């Protein structure tokens, strides 16, 4: 499916139709995690906010602790 962005004030928005939200188990009020690698955008509905926050903190801690190792691996 190809979608176009729509103007929303000074920003752009992507409209997600209700059938797609239902497929994802999300609603118009759902929070989404947004991740990008600089080329792609991945939207994932947050199902468990407490678990999501713990995971986010763990990823940040790991990134900080092993940043030099990750930089070496990326070469």
C-alpha cells in the first residue's frame, strides 16, 4: 500500500485507516513507538506501557555501556 502524507498545521501526518488499526490491535488513542534507520520508518503500537518503558531504559543502558563495542561492530 502506498500512502501520501497530509498537511497538519506546520507538520505532516500519515492517516492510518481503521481496518489497519484493528489488524494491529490499536485504536486512534494508541501510542506508537517510532523507529527509523534513516531509510525506513517502523511504527509499532505500544501494548504495555510499563513493559515498554522498562525495555526502553534497558536499551539505553545497554547502548551507553557497550557504545564503543557497537561502534567497532558497525565498521
